[in-house]
């Protein structure tokens, strides 16, 4: 009995010792974290924009006649003042010669009338009545008026002759020509065109180009055919280029306030809709002077240098417009922000490897980034993945530390 009592006592003691031993602590929860950063943060507005030529000019003939030459290459660059085409100048040269001849004839008549007036003034009172002297004075004044009319006719004829050489008013890129040499063009914009020209005309009309047409009112009658309406070519200025976009009236008021009435240009970027690649950066400083009542939007216009020619008229792009810059803002990933019964909160990892639940107030959010107004200080580590199983004071181990910079727009 004594031999059995000792082993039983030892076994009972071991059982009692195991029952009073504390359980082993749970292992730390692995999480992914990000360090809060302090830097300037630009609030942006995203929209869809359409590129268009900064200046678009439809070139028309300013005198009527036969088009004898085209002096530009389709799709090539042209300079302001460069000759693009030429209308047959012979009839306008003849009209100038006639006007100059009429001017010389009437100048000779004026010179004779002035000499006669000088003679009558010299012998006034010696058989020359006052009436004769006044009549001669009137003749001189009439001849002076005739000469002035002739001088105007000469200037108009010279202008018509100059208009036979059609020049580009702006520097830009020439489009597809809309009329061929040999056609009769008109100062009214019409042209006697062949079938293949009419298709080009319709496509050009839909482009919405502005026109350059200062037709001479004293030119000869129109020589145009039955078809209406074509210029010679459209010149588009694409360096710089414009991008237009529309914003709501609420967004417009915000932009107007941040730019001091658009007196300060706002930064803007254009991105490809296919690849999301940055195409160019520019400035927005032009706003329409009204709100479109049918849509409740305001049209804006931005200027891009387009030195690499990556923007093209008619192209749709995604634009990112800078609205306001927050100086020295505290930034954290939006994924770190949780919402509970008492509002928004984050888990901050302290120096002891514990997760502390911290209520936060956000100034704004944009994309994947949150701007913290209060609750998190720069340099603190916040949990962005794994926080759903955490409690206040939970032990954590940072398995992965991600940078925040890639999320900032």
C-alpha cells in the first residue's frame, strides 16, 4: 500500500499543477500597414474633354474666278502669310489697268481746270465776271471729287488683284483640300465642283471650322456653279491646342473661388482614354460666360502646348483638373479607414506592436487617398489590411509595409 501511495500522490500533484497553469498567449495577427505622410496634396476634378484646334480657319476665295494653282501639301504645316492657292488674275489685272487709265485721264482734266481757274483769278475784274469765276471753281471741285473716286477704284482693283493670291491667315496644319485646280470659285463661298469634291465638302462642313472670308463687294459677278458651299482648305492650329470640358455649376463655383475668378490659371492634365497615359499638361483659364440651362453645366477651355503633337483635334481624352492645393496635409490610404457605430476610425500600430483603435476626422478623400484632419499624425503606422479581426489592444505583426506615394494622384 505504501508503495502505491507515493506514485498516486505524485500524479495528483501533477494534475493539480497543470490545472492552475495560465494558457499560452495568442500569436500576433499579421497585418499590412502604411506610414502616414505629410505633404502638399492637390485636390483634382476628373472629367471627359475634347481636343480642338486652338484656331481653326476655313479658307475661302475672296474673289471669283478660276482656280489655277494649289500651293500647299495636304496635311503639311503652313505659315501665316504663306500662299495657299491662286485665282486667275488676268481679269483683275485688266480692271486695275482700266482704273489707273481713268485716274490719269481725270487727273489731267483736274490739272487743266486748275490752270483755267488760276487764269481767271489773275484777270479777275478785267472782263471776267464773278459768275464765271465761281463756275470755274465748281469745275475744279468736281474734278477733284472725280479723281478721288478714281483713286478709290484703283485701290479696290489692287486689292482684288492681291486677293487672287490666297494666303493663310494663321500658322497651322493644312487639312484635305476641298477643291481642285480648274474649278470656278466664288467670293460667296460656292464652287463648281465635281462629285468627289462634294463628299469632302460635307465632311469639312461638319468639322465646325470658323471661316476666313472677306469677299470684295466690288468684284465681278460670281462665276460659281450650282453646288453651294465650300472653302478651299481648313487650317488648324494644333500647337498650342485646346481641350474643352464641361463641369456642373457647383463645380464651377468651386473652381471660380480657387482660381480667383479664373485670373489664376489652374493646372490640368490630359490622359489617353485607351491607355491612361499622360498626353500633355496645360493650364485652364477660360470659362464660358453662362450656364447652359438645358444641362446645368459650364463649358471650360484649357490650353495645352502640345509640343509633342500627342493631342489631335476631335480626340476625346480624360482630363484631371487641379482645384486646390492643401499645404502640409496628413495622408493615409482610404483603405485604412473603417466605419463603426461611433464614426470613422483606424488602427494605429504603436511601438509595442499593439493595435490602437483611433477615431479620425477626414478633411477630404480622393481616389484611394484620405486627407486626415485629426486623429493620425505624420509618421504613425496605420493598418490597411487585416484590421477586420483586430480589437483595441490586439497584438499585431507588420508582415508588409507598403508605400503611400503610388496612391497619391
